[in-house]
C-alpha cells in the first residue's frame, strides 16, 4: 500500500512540474502533505530515472518528460472531436489499401480505429502510431526511418523523405497546426517537408483537423488547398469558414459524435 502511494505521488510530482519552470522541495512537501525527507527521496528516484533535473532546493522536468507531457496534453485536448474525425476518416479506408499516416494526435486516433481493418499496409513517421498498430498481425506496418524529433515522438529528415519516395499509397491522412485560405501550416520546417512528401506520394490526401486549427497559421507552410482532396473536420467549424473551404477542396466532411455530414 505504501509503495502504491509513493508511485502515485511520483506521477503527481511530474504533473506538478509539467506546468512550472521549477518547484521547490518545500513547496512540494506542503502540497502533498508529506515530510521534506520524503519529497527529497522522491526527487532522487525521479532524477535517477532521468525524468527530472535537481536544482538548488527543488527540481525541473528533464527534456524527455517535457516532450511526453506536451504530447499528452495535445492528445487529450478536444478528444471527442478527434475521435469523431477519426471515425469519419476510417470510412474511407478499405481492406487491402496502402495508407500513409502523418504524425499528430488526430491521426493517432485514426490509427486506433484502423486496427480493425484487415490487410492494410500502413506507412508512418510517428512512433506513437507505430506503437498503437504494432500488435495487429494482419496488417503490414512500415515505420519510416529518420531522425527522432526533440519536441514530439516522430521522425523526419533526409532518410524519412528518401524512404517515402519508395512507396505509393492510395490515401495519405495528414494533419496541420493551422489552416487558412492559403493552405496548411505546421510548427516545424522538417515536419512540413515530410507532410509534403506524404501528400506527393499518395493518390489522395485527406486533411484531418479539428475546427480550432482553422483561421490560424504556423511557422512553416505545408501546401495549398490544391494538394488536398478531402478535409474532415468537426461540425463546430464556423459557417463562414465552411463556405470558403467548401470552394477550395473537392470534399468536405463535418464529423460529430453522432453524425457525419458531407458537403
């Protein structure tokens, strides 16, 4: 029982550090209502695991833990919308297809749904997606090689681009950090290069993005709307955005937890 409480407290310490630059040991002891010696032992364990860095009187998250918490936060955000989008996207996939899955939390939800479709070949640059599909024996999973990004669990770089060029897929499901009238955007130039290559090496490219992504941009432009065949977004998308988006793509699907509407 005592050990379970200790493990739970370690997780809570990591969660507390995730939202702060630094937290002192005395503040943690007061927060968890335990002795200072207990907190110091907890911090020693977490430091030995490489999950935190001890500071004078406290601790900060180590870089790998920061990445993990950032990805988890994105994954949990707008979860109902992402699952609805994933279900709508899965309806486009048939047994025996070759599909490409871009990195991202919405495409990760799609991967979990695709596990029920047999005889697929799935190409991805996402370590999280590869992990989700690893146990499905009737599918062929191809993890594209490359350099692991420091800020998210995915691969990019020249090797990723070279490997993508060796394949041809029926569908590429891609994500974006932002979208406006001029196209799609993401926060990193290397990720943008990989997504562009995924689009170029598929017969059709499908954008999966929740409505919060529209009307904003990010650092790197991925592509214009002429590169996208189909957009699947949740039905909270404003009517004004629906109007210009419907004029720029061949198909626009609005997904919700209970229905799917195609314009």
